[in-house]
C-alpha cells in the first residue's frame, strides 16, 4: 500500500473509530457515504448478510443530467433525496449513519439532512 498523506491517514483513523461502533442489521441498516472530488456515493447496507440494499450517487442515471450544473452540496442533497425515496420503496425507515471518516459538514451534512427531510430516520 502506498504511503498515505496526513489527511488520508487522519480520515482512515476516524473511519476505524466510527466503524467499531456502527453495525447495520436487518432492522436498522447502515447508511454509508463516500465522497470524491467530483462525486458523492451513498449506500444502505445490511452488514449481517453483507448486502447492499439501496444505492444512489451523482452518477445514477436518474441524477446524472439533473446534477450536471449544480455545486457539490446541492448534488449531495439530490443524492440524499433519491436515496431516501429508494429506501422507502424497499421499506426502510431507520438507518445508522456512517460518515466513513469524513467530517460532518458540507456535502456529508447536506446528504444527511435531505435524507431526514424525506422521512428517513438517522
């Protein structure tokens, strides 16, 4: 593995600390978020069976054209709305939020807030 810079190492350290405490079950699956420089990805995972139940990202066909001219936090909000809608179609009401080591502000906060606005309990 290549040598990590200071910021990446700090994120991975936070990720390990958070993941020790959060586990997704059938009744309360884990909502995990990953962000890159251009895109944001979110999944709802049942850790008990190791399956992704619902996924959404800025690359989803439903959002690709809609989010083309938006800034990052607005893209994250759109992903949160889509993810919450898909989750409710499958019957998921409550999730455990896993920020994946990212600080809770900006795009991560926008995604979480829009999920809450759509009725998903984090």
